[in-house]
C-alpha cells in the first residue's frame, strides 16, 4: 500500500469542496443537490438512490451500480487514489448508518506522526444487502447476493451467497 498525506493542501481543498457538496445535499436533498453528489463519483448507475446524511471525503474513486439504494447517514471514507476506490454493484441495499472505510492510519508510530494514511479498496458485488450500522473495512470484497448483518464489523472478504454477522463478522450460513 502506498502512503498518502491527507493533510496536504491539495487534498484538504478537495475534501473541503466535497464536504460542502455533501452538506448542501444533506441540508436540502433536492434533485439538483443529489445530481452534484453523483457528479463527484467516478460512476453512478441508473436509478441509484442516495438518501440524506451521505458523506464522502473525495468521491472521485466511488462507483455505484444501477438501482442501488444507499440509506440515511452513510459515511464513505474514500481516498483520492485508486487504492482507496469503492465499488458498489447493481441492486445493492446499503442500510442506515453504514460506514465504508477504505482509509487507515499507519501502525508504525513514526509514520503516524507524519500523518501518513493508507488505503485499500472495498468491492461490493451485485444484489448485496448491508444491514444498518455495519462497518466495512479497507481491503474487503463482498461477493454477489451476500448479506451483512446489522451492526457487523467486516474485517475480511465475504464469499458470494453468504450471510455474515457479528464483530468481527463471521459466516452464519450460505444462501
């Protein structure tokens, strides 16, 4: 993983600009403000719905498939580099208060003092349901048709057609 410093001037300015677009949408979730949110993304499919309370850091590495639904208060900590990309497939259901976190801080104390961040992508397949309050960590892939139980913390990739739940999330059953 390539480190990046989220406190450099360019990234601070980009995050501020993106934050303002998110604040406008959350204050007034009009079609125009939703359009501004979707324009941040690398790709946003037909019929994708995003409810108010949405927050992302940059947006330019986010891809959302057709007919996916993102419920209220979704937090997406994306990175401005390809290692911090987030891909959400078609027909996904993202519950309220879900967090998708591609960014992490350095474990090494010296790197952390230098404010170095690391990122790893999150990939969510098609027809995935992520329950309310779930947290998906960096580097996780969730296979098609899977279900993530409410409140789960997903630290490892999930096979297709699998139900996981808990902290850390563990396989409950296959579909």
